[in-house]
C-alpha cells in the first residue's frame, strides 16, 4: 500500500488528544467511566503507523452478528433507543450503525458473499473532500474520523461515501459513553476504536468479538504485524478498487 504524506490540522489533533486524556475512574453517568490515555495528548499522531484491517469473508458465518454487537456495545450505539411513537421500520433504517452486515453478489459467477461493512478508512477519503467545515478528516495514522464539535449535519459526507458507512443522529441522545459523544444533527462512523488505540491497546472490539478469527487488525506498515502477515498469506482486494482510494480495510474470499 502507498504511504500517505499529508499533514493533519494541529487544532484537530489537539482536540483528539484532549478527548482521549480523560481522568480515570470518574463516573459521569450510570455505567459510564472516563479512561486515562496512554498517549501524551501533547504528542502529535504521526504517519509512522497506518492502522488497517483484513476481513476473511470465508470465515464469516451466515447469521453471525458478533462483530456488530460488540461494536455497538463498545461505542454506545446500544444506548441509542427508538424514540417513543416512532415507526419501527423507519427507526431500523435510520438508527446509527458503524458496521452493517451486507451481501455481495458476483455478477459473473453469481457467488453471494456475506461481509461486515464499515468505514473503509481511505487514504483519499471522499467524505473529507466534500466536508465544508473540516469535520470529516483523516488522521496521520490512517484513521478517518468526524469532529462532532464542528460537524454541521449537512450530510455531504454521507452522500460522498461509496460504502454508505456513515450514520446520522436524528434524535437527541441522553446517555452516551465519553469516548463516543453524540448528539442530534451529527454524523459518525467506525473509527477503528480510536479510544483504545490512543490508550495503548492494539485491537478493536469487533476483532476481539469474532470467534471465527475472521478479522486481523494492526499496523499496515509493520511487516511483522498480524494484519500484514495475513495480507501476505491470502489474496485480498479493496471494495470499489476502481475508485483508487487505497482503503485501510481489505477483504479476502470475495
């Protein structure tokens, strides 16, 4: 994969550092705890690392939703409840999801493959290109994120994303984890569990939850990382490779 040499705005980097540097064990709501960051918030994120993921769809079991459930629990999406009086079908279509289970069909062979779809963490993210405020941006380590403090809810990024990987918060949210603050009128998506990475951990919630070991995650620039070794051992591909986005998420068995 090609290296990225673009810079990241220092103001956004400062925001991310401060957000990750909360005081440990401080309760702010039932079941919500702030965690101390292992990374010095004054130290910029650099491109020495590029976080990435390989998903082996041949190991994904039909009907398995462990990665989705783990993501929702980790990032507080399970706390977002259907508003009173809302239509259940409309709510199911609109409720925030960071991972969707989808099926792809090969037009030539007819083969149908089930796979988890999340933000693909593109090297050249279309969502960032169209964002008028800079709320959608790519960190130097390859993680594509949304700064909810400056997101104006225009949803241009949602229209630009070829993977339909972003969600819009339609209603007020009363309960949320501190590492995934959300409010009405903001867009959000998978961020590779960035709060974990900035706290010194090296795995994502979906990876930990996958009992089929279908998900490899790590530093794409480290040839000895689990994800790099997995990419060396199997044939993989980008989804919509024709767009030349150099995604951080790759799939095998597709």
